[in-house]
């Protein structure tokens, strides 16, 4: 008698996790309606909603963006802010003034329009990859905590993500249009250079050159338009020594790495040592950076493996590993987790490593947190409620667990990559080098190029 075929676990687990995301989102709106502000882990200052956009928009109209504000944004961001904004709202000395949110309706319409566009593009991307899992995975990326955090802050990352989808997703067939979007993405967020680098592992020389050329041309054009943001200014602002000075637990609110938490452990302003003991502090100061180094090393090893057998590893995974390497190496804010989640959810539900990465991506996307105890309260103005509200602050487990959970995604996929290359070597052997017939001898190794049967 034929045994009944079991339904894959992800057919019910992924919808269940997507439902958890939607339930948490509904809870956040109910919380907002009752208390006048969004709950943790959304931004701790309810009066600062959307200010990532409007602060940047002000400096787009001020020549001190790089010298005074010390921006690390290439000129493209400022050009876009000037293009999609009402300049009459930005009078001199209005930087940081929240009143511009009531004036610049063009800016508000722009980042909401791009957010909606992203929802559509995300859905189309996952529909093209696998219709059976598209709905749940689209919810995780489009309605997950990192993307909602970007919307709450109105960060230019919303525009960046549009270009990421078009550059590295399956929607565009034209290589030239992909290059343009890669150039736009890098000119929005410089750390996305690490997402382009893996193209070299696949010997996609022309693709890499085209994307680099597009990046340079876009930079030159926007630099000429903006008249500011020279390579020297960017270099100085990027290389200036930044020390994480932690004055209170709010500084680790929605971190992507353990760098802020390590700063908290080193801080004299909070009695961490008296709370958990000096030995535990010393242990964490060693363990947390070590975990990061292990993940970084594993990603680099997977790149070496992919260089040996490029056709054994999907391009989207290498791109995701490249972006994740930058995210876990620098504190890029919580919204950047959307990139790693987006590429992780392109994976098939197969093998432990992929399954772990997919489940971890869903869990990170849940817009909720677990409290370990109330630590204080404050009265603050809420922009969304348009009134003063009482805020109860709690110490959450998210800032402690979320960085580890995210690091586990590239770690798991890097291990999968190394294993797949090893299996490919065992099955294919070293004889057939047809796949490397156009490589330089130093890049292809020894062996005769034989056309596969």
C-alpha cells in the first residue's frame, strides 16, 4: 500500500509565522490607539517619527551636510530629497525642527509611495520564485519589523530597498537596468558594495564592470548636481573614529550587532557590573565579539568555496551573504535587516541550514518584544497621537537575541554553501574544467577543459 505523502512543514509553519507577524502588527496599532505611541521595539521617541527623512531633507539644502552634519550619504540621497520635497518648508536653521512634517507633503507622499511600491515588488518577487510560499514570505519582508521600522523612521532605506529588489531580484531581465539599480543602491547606502562583490566569485566580469561603471557615473552626476560630497569628504566621515558611548539602555533599542551592547558593558554610567557580576561582564566582552568574528570568517570561507565551484551556489545567496557581512560588521540600524531577510527567504525549504535561516528570518520580522521588567517612564510628545503621552520603558530581550538570531542566518547559509561545494567536488570531481574554460589559468586550477556530456 502506498504511504501517504507528508505535507512539508513549511506549508503550515510559514503561514503560522506570517500570522504571528500580522497579529503583532494589529497589536501595535491597538497599542497606539490606546496609549498614543507605538510599543517597543519601535523607536523610543514618539515625537521623532519620520525624522530620518526630514532631517536628511534639511541637510540636502544646507552646504554643511558633510562638514557639520558629517553625513556618510553619497550625494544621491540629497539630490533625491531636494527633488521629492517642498523646499519652501526648509528655512535656515530649521534642521531637526519637527514642524516640517506638517509642511512637506511631497516628502511624505514620496516615501509612502515607495513603501507601497516595495510591497508590490516584494510580492511579485516571491510569486516568481515560488507561488506556494509567496504570501507568507512577502508578509515577512513587507510587513516585518525591520521594514516597518524603516517606515516609522521614514529612512531613505525605503528607496534603497526598491533598487535592491530590482538589482538583485528576478524581476528585471535587462542586465543594463540591473546595473543602474546596483549603482543607485550603492549610492544610497555605501555598504551595499559588499553585495556587488560576490559577482566576481561567479566570474561575471562584465556584469561587475557594468555595475561599477553605473555606480561611478551616478555618483559623478549627483555630485555635480549637489555640489558637495566629494570622495575625500566621504572618506573622512567614514573613517572618523566612532566610539559607542552608551548613556542608557535606550541606545541598544533596536541594534543589528552587539557593538552597542558591548559599549553598554564598558559604560560607567550604568551599573551593569553590579547587576550581572564582573566575571559575566568580562566573559561577554570576549564572547560577543568572538561570535561576530566566527560568522565573518565562515562567510569568507563560503566565498572561497564558491570561488572554487561557482555554479554550485545560487547568486542570490552569495549576494545576501555579502550584504549580511556588511550588516554584522557595522551598526547599520534595524531596518537593514530587511536585506538579509529578503535574500534568506529566497531559499528553498530544504536541509537544516536553509530551514533555520528561513525560520530565523520570520522570527526577526515579528514586530513585538518580550519584557524582562519596567525600568522607568517619561512624558513625551507623540507625533502620531498629536499629544503628550506617558511612556513606560522596559528592558526587552530583543536587543540581546535579535543580533544573534540575525547572525545565525548568514552563518547557516555559509555552512550550507561550504557543504554544497564539498558535495559538488565529490560528485563532479576535478577532471571537468569546462565551466572554467574562459578563466585565466591561475583562476581555474589544473585540469583539462572537457565539454560536459
